[in-house]
């Protein structure tokens, strides 16, 4: 018994107290009683739950989840009644305004203030009400403005109690509590600023598909109910279902029924119009997917899609791409595409019996479809224009500042996962939160707030970026650039408790940051430089991260380790191993080329590291009794072009006969020479000596964005361009000491932002001392399309490097100036090169030319100062 008590106490101390993850959010549930607080559970009793049978089925279902969640936390199970009031002095009342007589009665009696909830979209309030009904002294009321508002109120309470949204999908344990109290007062999250917030399950073979087939018999309603619940627990509301060989509405007729019951708004992907999956055309279509030659067949096919939709809540994709997510044929024209949309809307009106404008629709400006828009194609004003990234997390287009508002608004289709050029990336998370924040902050500020949908691949292992994307979408104004690290720390605390949250958050941030430098599928033995020691540094960084992650694991109780391995240790372990594999292959090939005696030993080590990758995968698949078998089946080693090999392929290594080894070992890689600063000066962007602001434009640090400790940009991101930078217009100053005179090249390392403004390209300017600023365009020759080498290089390397030439008149101290021209330009590093910089992938680390004093910010006359 003492051993059991000890283990229970250990679990209590180390496992999660979920709570809110948004920095600064209200915490209103506690294990301790406070003045006016309401007991959910106390003294061995759980307060009864009460809802009306007239409420939405999805609300009643979520109430059962609350019942189960209270049990997860307290081991007590409250009663849940829907026909008559439970006995007791206190009760939890759950209901929807206009749907629940219980809630409406409280409002009519003046006992519940519906202000800020009634008539809103997905709003809720939790509030203690005195004497709500005869025989009941107090009630905790969970009231929603609509179906999802009530559901979100329920799940918000669950999260506050300590139940992670990832309790099922990542096996996150729940911290036991003997009592739960809701603080006095009114608790609400307001309305979401992004109306539709969702995920897209895509590229789901072989991992998700293999897992679902083994566990559920396929990607069907038995699997989807877990997806629906997760989305709702994260306060999302929208789903594009898996579509590789799958058809949501046809594979399992219960899937759309349950989606609607749960409260999930369903859609189909950007190239699947009229609520019909591509697979449905393969099953039921006939003739070519060509509106010019097969109009009637396509209309009948689409009409059936709207009939199948019925009254279920959906967003209908309109428009048309080629079959199989390919571009339309070259002879397609704008007039034809506009006719397609008009005909689709006619079908929509006929089948729903109401004007087309009353059914939410989207037109996705994906790839070449954006070209149609740019050439003048238009759709009716009520259709949401779904703007897209370049499949690599860089927004291609945003609404213009000052444009007339659209009734349908604008949305964003974003990617955490992709199949396509220049290379697939599907295996592990390569999406640092600071970059997601920066790009989606642009979307928010430019008014693309109707729909945010993100391609998450197999769902796992994107747990952290999915959480952030949906949490940020609820209210982007609540998470600033300098709060992303705090968000990660609170997310880590939600899953694993406070004790290790700071370290775990740093590990989570660093592994995504390292992976973003070069996605695993793009790695090979030539990625980093052997001669400069860059390869050794990269591997040392990963292995140091792995050592930290493994040290924490040893301190965690057994109950937590499955979740910890999934969310933290596995990706670090797998990526550290993969980088060391390619490093060892690079060393082996160099040794063979030079006839070193280490050649064969390195070949054997590389083979062992390749085998270890399989061992790591097998450990993941064995977690939780094999619950996640197949989820790490994605190929990730041995890519040679955009598409993967069918199985992981061992990189080629070389061996030498014993008598061919002429040298005992390669020479050690030396540190950079002491006179490196005479050859080049490297400065991290945030290490400016002075930031000069002007008017409303201020310089803003973006912590941990990019390859260095942080990047720098200007806010507000919607401010007009500075067409002729000079004098006191916004710029950064870097005081540097240059060891010689002559011509220098200034390299600016910039985040791979695209020309989202649709102008000539985003620009900045550079000058040294008092010379006229040279304007440089980030996007000269760059088009976000496969085959465009500047774009492929930028996304593969997750950086844009631009040069400018300058002449330095004398050695000594100089002021390097980086000038703002266009908004949205994100600077990571500057390098002043006299021609002595050795080539490397990441570029040189900061040198002694970096200012030692803390940077300062100043403002030109009329400035509001630095944010």
C-alpha cells in the first residue's frame, strides 16, 4: 500500500495540470476552495450535471465527456441527467441559448446575464448562479451562444481541470486531484477572431492509413470520432478529411452524420469541388474530368454531392482543378472557370432550396488558380477567397490594405506537411512556432480571418504546431511575438507539469528550429560543410539536445513516459540519429577519398546508425501496447528527387582494402583563424547598435525565429512602404570594425518570405556610413513554383541570401545600416565579406565584430517608440 501511495504522489507531482496554454489567460479552476468558489468535486462527492434533452445531441455528448473528465481527475463520477433536476444543493447546468429551456429560463428570470454571448459566434460563459431553480442553492452554468459555444465551454472547463486535449492522441496522463473548485466570477473567452479554424488530414499513406486499418478497419467513423473530439477540445471547428484513396462521405456513411452531430464543419480539399472527394469521381464518374467535353456528367456528379450534404454544416469548395490535384489543361480560360462556378452555384441553390449565398463556400487560390485570379477571374462576393501558402509555410498572397471588404472574406490554406517539389516533407515536425506566428500574424493583420485550415499530414507528430495554430486562430491578439516561448512552456506544462516545463519547451523549440534549417528528407552527406567543422557542430547540437531529453525521461514516472516519448524524446532521438548518419557517411567518403584508415570503421558506424533508425521507429510503434503501430512508417532516408523511395535506403558508403589505407586519420578540423574578422564580419540581426523608428513604424524582435537567436522586422506589418529610405527613416545600425579598406559584399540572410503584396517584390536597403542606401529586391526572378530555382533554393534552405556591393574607404570603425523599404521583410543575419569567407550551409556564426553593448532603440520625431 505504501508503494502505491508513493507512486500516486509521484504521478501527482510530475504529471500535467492542463490549464490554459495561452500566456496570460485566466486560470479559474483550482484544487483549493476560495471565497465564492463552486465545488465540482469535494469531500468525496462530485456535483451532478444537468442538461436538457432538447439541446443539441453534440452538447449532450460533450456533457458525457465532462462527466468522464471529472472522473479522470478525481476518480469520482458525477451523475448526468437530462429529464429532471438532480437532487442536491448544487448542480452544474449545461445548455445552449435558444435551445435549452434551462438556460433560457435563467436568462428570462434575470439570473443569468447573456450579454456578450447571445447572438455571438461560438461564445460561452461559465458563471455561478444563485438559486437557479427550486431546491437548488447554486448552479455553475455553462451556457453557449450556439452548439459549439456550449461545447467549447464544456471543454474549456475540462482543460482547466487538468485534462489535456491530447489525453487520447498522445496518451497524456491526467493529474489526480481530490477536489476541484471553479472560481467565483464570470469566465469567458469571447468570440473567435477566425471564424473557421481547422486541419486537413493529407498525405496519409502509409502512416495514418496503416495505423487506422489495423486499429479501426480503415479511415472510418470509428477513427474520425477521435479526430472530431480533438478538434473541439482545441476549440477548432473545421475539417478537410483524408483523401488519398479515401472518400469521407462514401467510405462510411456514419462519418458525415457523426461529424454534424459532434459539431464539426466539414469541407473537401482545395481541388475537390461540391463536397465530392476525388475518389468518388474514380468510383462513380465517367468520361474525362473536363467541363468543356463532359459538362452534363460533371454537373450530375456535383449535384449528388450537394444532395449528400443535405443540411449538414459544410463549406462547399467551388471551382475546378485538373483531376488528381493537377493544373487545368492549358486551353482552360477564365470565362470557362467563371462559368463553372456559376453553374455550381446554380446547382447549390436548386438543391438547398435557398440562395447560394446562404451556404458557405470557398474558392482556393492554390498554385495556378492564383494566376487566374491575378489575370482577372472573379467569383461572387459571398464566396470566401482561400489564399494559400507555397506549400512550405510562406504566404503567397494577402488582401490589399484598403480593399473593399468581401462578404465572404478571405482565408488561409497553410502547410505543416507536403508532398511535392522540391521535396516531400512528411515524417516529423519541421515547423517552428515563431515562423508560424510571423506568417499567420501577417494573415491576421491583413484581414484573412474567415478560414484558417492547415495540412497536418498524419496528424501525429504535429501535436504542438496543431495546438498553436488553433489556439492562435481563436484570438491572434493574445499571443505576441515575444510570447511564443511562453506558449510553448505552458503547453509543455499542460502535458507534463511544471517541474520540467521550461527545459521541455526549450527542447521542443530547438528540435523544430534545427529541423527547419534543413528538413530531414532534404538532408544528405553534402548538406553541411566538413572542412569548416559545420557538420560536427550540427551533430553536436542535436546530440546535446538528445542528452537533455534523455536525462528528463529518467526523472519521469513510468505513466508519463509514453506521452513524453511521442511528444519530446522520439523526434529528438530520431533526428539526432539521422543527422549523425549523414555526417558519418560524409566522413566515410572523405576518408575513402584520402585513403584514411578510418574509412571502414566509419562505414560500419553508418550502417549501425541506419539500423538504429529502425530501432527508434520500432520503439515508437511499441508504445502504449502498440497503440501507435505504423504511425512512423513514413519513408525519410535516401531521397534522391521530390518523391520518396518506397522504403528507406541506406546511403552509399565506401570501404578500402587494408593495404589501400595510406594515412592513419584525417586532420582535425581547426577553429576559425584568429584573423577571421579581417576576412569577414558576421552579425546576428538582433545585435544592432541602434534601431531608428519613425512615426508608427517600429523595429520588432522576433525571438527564436530563423537560424539565430532571433530575427528582426518592422511593425505594423500593414504600414506603407518607405519608397526612398534616407536620413531618419526606419533603419537598423550596426557598429562594426573592418580591418581593411576596399570592396566588400554585404550578405543579408532573410526569412524566405514571399511577395505577398503582389508588387515588384519585397525590398530592403543597405548602406555603409553615409553612402546612399542600395535598394535590394528579395524576389528578383523568384516565382513560387516547381522548377523555379531561386524559390526551390529558398524553401529548401529556409533562407533567402541577397548580396550588395560596397566600397570601404579606410580600415576602422564603420556603421552598417539596414533600411526598411517594404513591410514583412524579416532579417536574420548580416555578413560583411572581404572575400575570405569559406562556403558553408548555415553561413558563419557571429564574429567578434558583433557589438558588445546592449542594442538601443531610438525614434525619429513623431515616433511612438519601440514596441
